[in-house]
């Protein structure tokens, strides 16, 4: 298990607030770590990158489709996007190097991703 994989497990999954998570390398445009069984298709990874750089206003207005599920935008800024649907939510957070995407149940708190993102900011490449 690489360091980013360990980060996902230790900082997110063990909190029981996040169900699944993945880290996308922005420059490489690929997933470099994910929790067990959480597959982020390449087109979804590109869509998340595009959402921050070209499409944030559209995401705020129209939501986002991720893994064939529609999520309504609750909040979005240049560093994070919070989205929800009836079954749960999606949080997407951007650093200079990575995008962290995590799913959570409606009754959970996506803010636990902040700690993981702070740790991510200290790393500069996928292991």
C-alpha cells in the first residue's frame, strides 16, 4: 500500500464519515490512489478536473454527474465542491497537485476531508 492509499484509509475511511475516496493527480490526469473497490473511471476523473478549471459556475447551477449518478451542488468555490443526492453526497477538494473525491452518506459529515487535504498539500507526487 502506498502512502496516499494509507492516507485515504487513516484520515478518511477510519472516521466512518466517508464511504469511499480517491485521489486524482491533476497533472497526470489519473487516479493515483483509491479505497478498496472504489473505481473512478478516467472520464469521471477528467470531469472533476474540468469542473474546477473550466466549469465551476455550471456545476454550481446544474450539479454534476459522477459514476452515472446526479448530484445537486450545495456549495462550490475554487477549492471545494459539496454535492448531494437523496442517497448521499460527494465532496471534491482541490490542492495544487491533487483532487480528492469522497462519497458519504447523508447523515455523515464531509468536513473530515479537510484534514486529509491538509496532509495531501504536503505531498507533491503520487507514490
